C-alpha cells in the first residue's frame, strides 16, 4: 500500500461529492447535491483499496 495514496484517500473523506451515473435504461442521473452531498469512505483489505460513495436524500432512489 502506498502511503501517499492512502493519505490522498484520507483527504477525500472530508470532500462533498456529486456523482453522475447511468441507470439501467441508459439515462444519465445525478446523485448528491449541496444539501445532500455524498460522502467518501475506504477500507484496505488484501492489499487493495475498497472505496465507497454513500449518501441520503429527500426521496427514495431505487438505483442507489
């Protein structure tokens, strides 16, 4: 594991995120907003980084 990469990922944990993704119908969707930003977390296991974006919003989104 690279100490520089781990430090970089640690710094991302305090950054609010917005994500663009494509749903199963091919439509581009947006997840996250200034009021409901996504949060970044990561774990290290087996020599690999496992990164996750998560968040909550005002409504239910079946794709998240």
